[in-house]
């Protein structure tokens, strides 16, 4: 049974429910025990606020109230209202609460009239991606233990930022049909116009040559951010790479998804793309044994 809005708000709670086979959880098992527990707690926080934004059981007004409660609790002088374990983890890992606030702000962008969930330009969409994905990556860097305070830290931060956008763009491409079922379109409207695709074509999941070209353009954009992340990875030290192996696995898994969709000419309206378990294990082994 799902908790009621009142139970969620008083006090704020973090759900510990997670899918053991998820891409993220698999990657976190590359971390040592204490960092893994903290990373899983952070993952649960992200899942909790995401579930609020996507819930079908509460009104948009209630969603905004719940998410705004999280924003208030993350302010420096309101930290005592956070769940105790989460508050202690923030202090232990020296997390930037501004980044945590950005994640919640990103979830707020998903709340309200689905018809308003539109992005005129890629620059508009990039703001959303940086909030819901890059901020997650930058926070994870601290939890993983990769230093960002020295000159070499900029490479780690750049990797987290660019990879976050790449992962989110891949998610958007994979989830076009699912998002359309909720009235949401995350592909920039300027791209729809450029390729001659109507919003109703996406909402109705209507395939066409124009749609294929549109989706291919989104894939190329995602691939460009993977490439930017690779440039940052090449500049990172061996120790930084070792600490960032969970992110490296996420990169491998999502690039595999992108390749699958490309091979199928983006059959995203008829097929739900996933990485099979055996393929995940092979990619995990490759990440663990790679020297680059």
C-alpha cells in the first residue's frame, strides 16, 4: 500500500523500495560497503522524489506541496526536518544541498498539466537534464569519494555533468511512448518542426520516416554528450577512474541501449528497450577489467 500524502509529509520519508536488478543498483555494487550504503540511500532519495512527481494517486497541488517540503528541508537552517539517516549522510559525505535542491526542482518541472511539459528548444530541455541527471552525477561523485577540490577535480565534474545529460537524453528516447501516454513530450519542439513531426504524432505513437529522422537526431545528440564525457574521462587520473567505475558502467549500459535503438531504427513505440542480464554482466566484467 502506498503511503498517504500526510504520511509522506509528516515527517518526510525516504522509501527504501528499489529494483535489485536495476542498472543503477548493479553499478553501485562496485563501491566499498559504506560508500555503497550511502549511494543506495541517495538513490532512494532520488526515487522518492521521482515517485512523487509521477504518482497517479495524488493531485498536482499535493505533489508540489510534497516537493516544496523537501526543498524547505534541504535549506541549511531547516536540516533537522530531514530523515535522520539521510541528514547524517549529507554531513558525512559533505554533499552540496544546492545540488539536492536542483534534483527536486527538476521533479517540480514534471508536475502539473502534462500539456505544459514541453520544451521549445534544446537549451530549455538541457536545464531539465542538468537538474534531474547532472546534479545526480555531481552528488554521486562526492559519495564515490572522487576528489573535486584540486585542479584534476574539474575533469571528474565535467564527466559527471556530460554523462548525466547523455543518460537522460537516452532515457527520453527510450521512453518516448511511455511519456506520450502521460501527455508528456520531452523532445524539443524546434526539432519537431525541423523534421515535420506533429505533437499528435508523438502522442499517438505514429511511426513514419520523418519520426525516424527525428528520433535519430535525438540519438546523435545523446551520443555527442557521451563523446564529451569520454574526453573528460581520458583526462582523469587512474584513481579517479577507479572511484568512478559505477558511472562508467552506467555509461556502458546506456550506450548499449542507444545502439539497440539505432539498429532497430528507433522502434520505440512498439518495443521497450532493455539490456539483458547476461549482457549486463558482460559489460560489468568489461568495465572492471578495462585499463582505459
